C-alpha cells in the first residue's frame, strides 16, 4: 500500500511539475491618444452653438486617458458627402423626443464639432436633466449624451 501511495505521489509531482502552464495574458496596452484638429475654422457661431470644421484630424499620444465631460455638450462628426443635409437636434434622454431643433444645413465634406453654449439658454427652455445631442448626415446618426445642471 505504501509503495502504491508513493508511486502515485511521484507520478503527481512529475506530471504536475512538468506540465505546461497556460500562458499568462498579455499586459493591457496603456497607450492613450488625444484628437488634434488640424487648422480648424469656425463655420457657424451664434448664441446657441459653435460649429468648427477641419479638413483633417490627427491624434497624439498622452500619458493619461482623455475623458470627455458629460456637462460640456458637444458632438464630433464627419461629413463624407456634401449632398446630404446635416440635421442637429437636442433630444430628451427619457423619451428620445425632440426638445429643440438646432441646425439643418448642407455642409462641405470634413470633420466637424458642434458645441452648445448654455449661458444663453434659460432653464424654462432647457431645464436641468439629461439630453442627447443628435447629428444625422446621410442617414448616419451620431449621438452624445450630456447633462444640463
């Protein structure tokens, strides 16, 4: 009995010690990038929003991740074809119903960023809460959630 136990123990040590271990998972890559707008131009600036355009965008490495603020309402989008209108609306987050139309316009191809200016929007028109800034161009929607405080 002792011989059998000893043989089993040696077999376990040999097989356990010589077996291949599963490869360790690769470390997560920690490369962070920030978007750079190359030669941006203001296309529209009024009391409600500012729309900028760049013919190209690039990126550059950063040490920390770039976290977009939910309290700064802006949305970036690309216009690939100038023959489709760009439609921008503010939607209610709960019902997805339109709260406020902002823009319907044909724009040149390029990269755009629309940023709202809350300082001129009163609280009766847009009360505190969560909203969606929605852009549709050539049936391609782009949405960004934001919070009005």
